[in-house]
C-alpha cells in the first residue's frame, strides 16, 4: 500500500520507505516466535518468502508481511536488501526491538544507514544512554526536516546528560528554516521545565503563545505550548494566568479536549502535572509534533514512523496513540485503530473522543451491533455530551433506525442551547431523519434552520433544493439552491447528480444528460448516478447508451439497493416504459453527511491547514480527507 523507492538523499525520504503498511496492534508486536504461531503462514523458498512479504506490504497486511520477513531472514540473513526492507517494515509496524537487531548491522549502509542510526539513537534515549544517542544522531548531510528533528533529539540527550546550557544553546542555534521557530519555542520550553528552569520555560512558552500567527507552521505545537504554559502557571498558583494561556489555545481550537479538560481541572483547583516528566517523554513530543505537522498526503508515510518511534519512548502517551489510530483509520484498518484507542488511559483528556471514535470504528469494521451498543453506553458515560449523541445518531442512521436518530438528535439539540451557527449540522441530520420517516413538514423546518445558521452549506442546499424540485414545489428556488451547491462543490459527483436529476424531473432532458455525464465522470462507480444517466439517455433517444448505463449500475461495485435492482432489470428487459417509477426518491438519491463528530474533526483540520509555503512538506504532500459516506 505504501511502497516507496529507496533514496539516500535524506532521512525523510528513507523514512518514507518504512511506511509499507498500517501500524500493528499490540498483538502484532509480540516476538517473532510467538507470532509465528498466531498466523501459520509458510513460504517454500527465500524468493517466495520475500515476494510474499512485499505482496502483503502492498495489500496493507503488515502482520503477514513481517512473518514472511521472519522466514526470509532465517533463510538468508546476509542480504543487505532483505535486512533493510525487514528493518523498515518492523519499524513501521512497531516491532522496534526486532528492527534494532537489524539496525546495528545497517548503521553504516549507504542506503539505510540514516534511518538505522536514528533508530539506534532512539534506543539509546530509551535506555538513558545519552552520549551514545548524541553520537548516533550526528548524521552527515541532513535535510531541513532531518536537521530539526536530530537537533531537538540531540538537545534532549544533552538534558539527560545534565548539560542544560548546551541543550538550550543547541535549540537556539537551529535557525536554518523560518518554520523551525514554532517547534523550537515549544521544545525549548519543555527542556527548561524538565531541567527545573521554570522562568525560562514560562518565557519561552509565552513567546510562542503570544504569536498566534506561528500556529500556521504547527498548530499542534502551538496548542501544546498553550497547555504547557497553563500547567506551569497553575502549579505556581497563577490561576488567572493559566486560564488566559488556555484561552489563547482555545481561540484556535474551541473544542480541543486536552485544553477543555485542563481548563476544568484548573477551575476545580486540582493538582496539575507538567506536560512531560522526563527526557524520554520530551523526545517523544519532538517526534509527535513534527509528525502531526506532516501527517497529510504523502507525508503520512513519514508521520507514521515518527509516531511509532515516539511510542517507543512514551508507550502510554494518549496523543501518540490517537495519532496512530488516525493513520490506521485512514488506511481502513479499523480494528487496529480500536486497539490503539483502547490503550488510552481512562484518566486522559483524550479518553472521551477515543470512546466515541471506537464506536464509529466498530461500525466501519462491520461490527454494527457492537457500534450501537458502545455508543449507547457512551451517552450514559457522557450524559450531556453533544458529540456522544451525534455519533450514536450516525450509526443509527446508517442502520436506518430513523426514529431513534431523531430522539438522539433531539437530546443533542437540547444540550446545545443556546444554539450557535456551529450547530447547523444537528438540524441538518435531524431533518434527514424526519424526511426518511416521511415527516416532511418537520424535515423542511430543520433544513431551513440549518441554512439560517450557516447559509452556504452545500449538503443542505442540495438536499432541500432537490426535495423541493422532486415534490414539484418552489421549483426555481430549489434549482437555484442546487446550482449554488454545485458552485460550492464543483467536483462533487453526488451534488452534480442532484442537479442533473432535478433537470430530469422537470423534463429538461438535454440539460439532465449534460450534468449527469459530468456526475458519472466524477463518480463512475455509483449505481444511482449511472441509473439516472441511463434514464436521461433513454429520453433523448440514445437507447443503446441507456442500456449500457443501466448494466453498469446493475453489475458494478457497489451494488444498487434491492428495490433498485428490480427496477433496473425491468428497464433492461422492456425499456423505461416498463417501469412506472422513473427513479428513486429524494431521500434515497442524496449523499449522506457523515455526522457532527467527523464534521467537527474536518473543520479543525481545515483550520490547521498551513498556508506557509516554507513549512516542512516531504515531496509536497497533498491535503488529505477522511470524509466517508454511510
């Protein structure tokens, strides 16, 4: 899945090779001997084992891949290529000790020596062998990203060796790129705090938190500095200063759980711990914050390795586990994501979000009854939490239990009072549940309320506009809404399908064909869109093409709904005149919003997208999206 060509130019490019598959669960991180009994796979030859390992990597099955690498290495441990590939796979999968066994022999390799030495340096940090770590991190010809990471890790090793002034000076001397500043302020603050220099820590955190523009390079470092400053102020008895520091972070991310949870604790005047307790945890933060910054597009490959190395140093860090779960979800490895979330401590500020996401991941993993049961328990555990009810509504809607969806969203809206523009999605989702139940008057009122709160939401414009056209009411206003939705999302095949199908309903078949052809180009496998285009072709006399589109709708993947299958088969046999119903209802034809919890997550991701061209981006990774349809 994540195969990359080996490069010797930089650590970042070498690291990218390691991301050959999603990360391992705790079971996958057992010893090779134990693992061989879990999945009894066996290759018949060295070449067979190696090719099987590479095939498993390409398919995202790292557990199987590493078992085949185990077998290949038993047959030939002299091959540098084999050791190199196995080391990278072990690192990506979290089998760090197995990777270290290979890294020792590969540290001087011209192709994989850089990543081997980084891994050996992390091993030294883990064991408190700080001078050895410094020696391993002294790598020739680093890239800008390498230089920042290695400089910060070396500085942490200096802290561990008791050379505090040297450590802080190393951070001050890291000036090669302008985007370093955000990371360096945060890391220097942490180092000063661990070394007991609270005045320096407070001043350094403040330099970052007082400059919100620096969040463009790393929103995660900015939010973490806000949290760390609040913690140090709270421990000094400066409650107002602590809350003020948190407020600056919350201005950037109003619903960020770690800040909200800390705010509650400070208000209750609880004892507040420092952000990191030692060199190992601080080094893990350096890896985590850099990983979060590049965790999109192709950069996700590098980010995964950073997170796995960070986890070696801080195995129970909730932020690291959450990041690993997110990458597993992006690779549709939902059981692995659940395993990561389940390791997050109950006392963590990340626990609530983890519980909700576990429920959604159960659903995506086809463990549907577990998903519903888990999220019902979440509403009991967090009885006034809006996101618990919206997550439950998501899975209930996917299970077509619309009456229960309405009830869950009624509760969410009750707890959301007073309503703000950020609550538009609650009304949109509830409107869909009313529409599916045939209660149009209430559905229409909710869609209008959603648009009153946020007028430019393409999903709502599309849904309400199409519904009006389908009902032959408010025709011009409905068409205008759909056209506006298309302008807002010009590459959304589902919304363009709505426009084409609206033209079809109005008998404007030539315009319908034009829009539906566009929709099929954008979303070629959707059975409903292909079915719609077939109907439109039939009406303009293109009967052979119509039958072709109906066959695509019937035989493609995914398959149509059962009632649609019967209708398409009838059209293939006798043409469009053979059926009375010329298509589906507005409800069945509309693309689904994935729900409030994911909408909020995507909104925060969008807010965090950097516009600073100088920020670190290996191979210019594109922005990623985790948007899913139910």
